[in-house]
C-alpha cells in the first residue's frame, strides 16, 4: 500500500513551453500533497503544499505564477511549470500524506525535467 | 531555526561491516522524525517514523533510534544492495507555513563494496 506515481518520469521541452506533471496516490486518499525540487547531490527543497479543494501554499521564493499547482481530487495533484527556462531543469518529486496516518509522507518516483 | 544535519556526507563500507549514520536536529517541537532511502534518479522510499526519545524501530538490517537531539540509523552486516542515499527529515509541531512540512537533511551516501 501507499504507492504514489508520477507522470511523466522524464520530459524534455523547449524554452518557453509549459510542462504539466501529474502526481497520483494509487491506493489511498491524500488530503495533502507536497511538491519538492531536488538539485544534483542536494537534498529535497519543498516548493509548495497542495491541499485538496483549496489553493496551494507556496514556500518563500517560489513563484506561484510560474509553478501552478492544482489538487482537484483526493488522489491527484498537478504541477505545471509555465514558460519553462533552462534554469527550471531539475528533478521534481511529489509526496502524499494519507488521511489515516497524519504524519507519514510517501513519495513518487520523481520527474526529470530538462529545458533546452 | 529548525535544522537537520546528517553525518557523514558519505560512507564507504565493506560488505558485512556494520556502522551508523547520524542525524542531528534542532526543532522547536518535534512531531516526528523520518528516515528515507533514495536511490539515484528515484524518489525517497519511506523507512521509519520515530516520535519520541527512546523509541527504536527495525527493518531487516536497519535499526533507527531516537534521542532528544539526534537519531541514528544503524546498519548491521550491510550488503551491496543497501547502497543508497539515506535521508533524515523532521516534522515540527508548529510550522507557520505548510502544515506537516518535512525538513530534510542533505543525506548520507552509503556505498557498500562486496
């Protein structure tokens, strides 16, 4: 149990285009999903917290107009990187917190974004 | 400021050579401490949650312990397949921004040679 999927696993796009990344909790309901960014050999940096049915909460320094987050259901959250630029290239990872177990977060496999 | 520090940054072991990874933390109030394993190019895999000082949890060759200032991840007789980066994270009782946010350390990269 507690499986989280992400799609796509890898994406390469041209500068200026938008990219959508999906995060799904496959076998449980998640009231809260988190989006992280990870640079090479660095730890995870929280970008935003996504609550089902409400607006996402963004961490300081994260542009909410550039990283659009939608959490339309208890099993799906999406992150859209708008007008992507090479500096947005990174490894994006989502996590989901179960309704039942308040504290534990389960992570997706990540999405490698490369912007040319 | 809430902070998590992991040491060492990298650890090389021979197969069967037991050792420990350290996670020191400062947090206003600890709700939970988490250990994850991350393989290259993949998301973190949940290992343990610890909630109070003195608590211990085991899973196969791994054992996690918790004190009021730090946590240890003990690896007994490691195998090459235990090679990965091990991440420690804490969740504070009160976090003004995101609810339930995890604060991660930078990880310990473990390499186990056969």
